[in-house]
C-alpha cells in the first residue's frame, strides 16, 4: 500500500512568499499579541516581586487573646445574631479646612485615624449592649472603598497632607488597627473588602476591566490583610470586581462603592433605584441568587432605603459635598442581622465627638 504524498502547489508557495493583505494583517496582529503577552508577563512578574518585598517589610501584629468567649448558654442558641460594621470613605490624607465649608466640619489625617478607632470602640460597645438579649458571635466588616484621598484631581494633589504612597500605607495600617481592635470581642471577624473605588484609581477615567488590580486601594487591603495574618479569628476577603454579593447569615448584600452610578447635584436617587432594579432583574434571569439590598458608599451622606443603604464618610462634608447640598457629619453605619427576622437597630455612628 502506497502512502499519499502531499505535493506543494504553486499557489501555496506564492502564498508563503507573497501573502495577500489579509494574511499580512493577521500575522502582524499575532506579533502584536505575542509582544503584549510578554509585556504582561514581565509586568506581572514585577508586581509579584514588589508584593513579595512589600510583605517582607510589613510588621505583622501578634494575635490578640480573646476577651469574648461564648457562654454555654450562648453555644446552645440556634439563632445567633451578627453585627455588621460598614466602613467606607475614610479618605486618609485629605485635609479639609472648616473655613471653606462655613464651619460644617474639618478633616485631616489625625481626625481620620481617631474617628475610625472611635468607631471600632462604638461597635464593641453596641455589641456588648445587645448581648444582654442576643448571642453575637460574629462581626462582619463591609469595606466599600475610598479609604485614601488619592490624587485623581489637581486640587487633591495640592491640598493633601502627604502623597498617595504614604496615604496607602497609613490607610492599610489604620484598617488593620480597626480590625485588630474588634477581633478580641468576637468569636469571628469576617472582612469583605471591595477594591474598585473612585479616589484610589490610577486612571484618569473610571476603569472597569482590571479595576481591582490597577488601584491603590488593592494595596490598602493587602497591607491590612498581611498585618492581620496571625489573628486566626479574622477572615479577610479581598474582592477585585466592581460589585460582589456577600452573605451575612442569610442576608445577601450587593457591595459596591457606587462611583459608576451617573449623578448630578447631590445623591442620584433615581440612578441608584434604576441600578437596583436592573441588577435584580438580571440576577433573577441568570439565577445568581439575587440580593436583599445594595450597600455602598461614595456620596458621604448616609441614607437608608428599602433597596439600598448608603454609608456616611469618616470626613463628613467636604468642599465638593458643600457645593452639591450634601451636608452630613462624619458617620459610619452599624446594624445587626437576625437569621430569621433580618436587619434591626441600624445606627449611624456619630464620629463628630473626635
């Protein structure tokens, strides 16, 4: 039996020697893709090196011994309640003179640190108060972005207390301090940290693809998580996507910063409601499990709505808020979740005493 011998035709030889325009274009495209792949591999390797070096220089906190231990009665309770602390819009590095906003408030890095530590103290105090009637083993910390002031606007670059690398390091350490303060008072602390936000982005315009990696907020979460690695009762989840559904003993929260919602002059109620409706419909269609409400930050003025909860800012009213009629003191939100009855006792923690 003879084998078929493939012969090379004249047209094939001509195609190799003198290819047409379409083949040339495809070949050039392949060369471009291969070059891009090499650049990405080099960049990724550089990032891995930076993170390895950074991790080696981060001082990890020793584990905090527990102060709270569930009683025997608490262990038998079938429906423990969870505390939920919404930590958002810290704006570390920002400076806001009171004189610019008719005395509505002032802000600087010292107030940023003092207010967030004070908020952690209030979470512990409120949890202890509720333990007279409920078993509270877990604390969920929902972090929804803008933890640094950043330099996305020229005015921020000029007026910030220090540059963005310092802001990032200080914000990461501060978040670790807050969690470290909470950890002994709960059996478990679960942190859900959303990366994509507004002030820490590294692009002029809002980025969607790879926004969770191309952001200084990623470093804030990385630093905090690394500092807390020895604290075994802390689970620190870093979410890179623009929005993420997290579960708190049966309640499903769609976490997002909120900066991509179109707005003009104040809080865009219609825009947020439109987003909530579109998200609900999309998730019902694709059977993603849906969500109970959106939890977000960005607008600095706290708001409770049947579909969405907006957290306040550690800074309170700044110059931009002042021009858009968003007047609010420095606040962070705390509430409790019952596995059967849902949320109760939502409180806007007043941080103006610091």
